[in-house]
């Protein structure tokens, strides 16, 4: 659940211009009723549907009257402070004041149900207030000044900012593992055979990233097979994607912004401060968003330690001694989130053909990169299937150990894939490596993929 806090946002008084400014939106929740009334009058006189977004952002910071918790997050002391009596009443009045104004201007009667307000808002064409980017930066800058810088840097915005959420932590509040220590397979006595790992092979070198470790850090900046990797784990999306950390010859160092877009973590690069979609590997705001750049990623396998170690006996694996104090026991991280089909953060679009957290194998097909999702359960039953795409035929398979791969034949006359014994790195033998190209693919929760790609093809 989004960490909700109440903070009195106030800047020095400004001269009243003819059009609403960031300050007018902030003043709508002012402790001074006259100032709040004046601000709402300006909004009323120049009302546009795009003004809904900053108002919704503000009232989401204020606890609803029905909430049992009566506290707000004090940013100066970095603690929760109990509020009773007059302070609680003031908060409720500010929230109700803005909701009443929104109801009058939109004709909606959603009351305190902010999920309905947000769903309606997202159904509208995205035509934000001209200073919405600055507003968003100011609000999140109260949480962490570094967050404000993401919004202040030059460069286009390629996403709807009204769908950007605070994930509940500051910048790098979930600390990435930087050049993590590794062990060989024999030394990793803390792992049991059934424990889940994410396996990667780069230039013949294999490494396992245990879920029990990566879930607490959501990112590992690593070196493998002579390549710099940014291994991203979006826990909410249920996906791991290993990216090459070099774009057009330039090495980038990534971190966790503390922000989300459609329940997908936004990462950032330290070199330019651009925000990136971790699910897409593309910059979405800031200097690099002005260019057509995209991170290359390598295949990843989700399997058990026993299977991975058997297939790759020379593998290395992350050391459990990370330098951080965490409960690295199997399944400890996000236990309650994985236990249900409920989401932690609202998304604009969902598809009921599969449960929210059903796993799908996803990849981009054809020269246009058409998104494709295959339900893991369907693939498990069929073991393999041919797909015809504009770029040719693709073979998608899952073996008895749960290894999933997308392979493209490089020759017209290739051995029938159903007859081959697939093994290391997805190939039957050295000759097969010359006949098949393995395409990047990864597992992800259905809701997360659909939220980013509502036009995706689903095979289930």
C-alpha cells in the first residue's frame, strides 16, 4: 500500500497571476481557509480537466477520515507524528474541500474513493497543466531533494506523469548491490536445492542470483563474461531483466529512483539523471529521453538452485554476506505481496484473461518489436510451439526443468526442434548454435506487462 503522509506544503506568497500556478494548487490545502478559497477561485475561473491530476496528488497525501491511523509523516524529523483533535480536523477539512471542488467541476461523485478518481482521470486524454512537471518535482522533492532533480533536468517526458507514484522509499532507499561478492557452487552452503535463483550466462560464464537476496536490493551492478551488467529485479512486476550497462559506447551507472510508473520501478542513471523504465530499458524522462536509445538485455532463467548447479557446475553465485542486514531467508522478502493476487499500486488498465500475477513469458517479435506474452501454464503444457511472425518463424519452448527460451532459426533447413536434446545456453550442440539465434525473453506478472503493453498478443 502506498505510504500516505500529510505535509503542509507552503512556499512564499506570490503575486496572483491570471492563470493557475504551482502555488495555487499547493494553497488549496492551506491551513488558511481564505488562502485556500482564493486558490480554488483561480482554478475555477480557468478550469481544465488536466488540473485534476495535481489535486488528486495532493489529497492522496492526506489520510482519509475513515482511516484508523491518525498520523502524518513529518519530513523534518523523518518520523510519524500522531495527530488528534484540531490538527486531524484541519486535515480532513482540507481533503474534503478539494474533493468537493473536484466533484463540482467534473460532475463525479466518487467521494473519498481515490481509486475511482484516479481511474476516471486516466481515462481522459493526457493534457496536463503546463507546470505539472514542476509541481510533481516539488511534491516529491519534499520526500527527497534528489527526486526533485529528476523533474528539473532538461529533456522530454515520454510517460504520463499522473501515473508516476512514489514507491515509499527515498532515492536508492532500496540499496543496489554494487560489484557483489560471489562464491563458487561448493561454497554456497546457505542455498538449498529448491531455492529459486535467476541464472545468467554471458560469454560462457554462468552466475546465479538467488531471489532471496535480489528481492531485497532489486538491482545488482555486476561484471560477468567481460560485460558490465545492470541486473534489475522489479519485485512488484515479478521480473528480472539483466541489461548491458553500455549505451552507444557510453557506460552508465544505474540506481533506484524510488518512483514507479504503472507499478513498474523507474531507475535512473547517475551520469545524466534521466529516468528509465526498468521493464523496457528505455529512458522516459530527462536528457537521454531525447534520443532513441535502448539498453540491450540478455536472457535470464528462473529455476531452482539444484537445476542451475547441475547444468552449470562451474557457476558462481552471490555471497549471502552482502554487507547489509536483511532477512535473506527463502521467501522472506515481500511474502504477503506474493501470497495474493492483489496489487500494491493501482494501474490504469488490467486484463482479466489471466490473474494479475500469473506469470507470462514475454518478448518482442519481428522488426517492429511487437510485444508477445505467453502464459507460462500454457507453455508448460505444450512444451513448445511455433510462431509465425513477419521476420520469420520462432520456436518457443519450455523444458522439464522450467527453462524457457525463444529461438529463431537462422537457416531454412534446420533440425526439428522437437527432436533435439537442448542443453547448455539453450543449444543442443555447437552446430545448433550456428542454426538458432536465441532472442531475449523474460518472465513477468501479467498485469505488469499488460499495463505497459495493452496492445500485446497473449497466447494462453
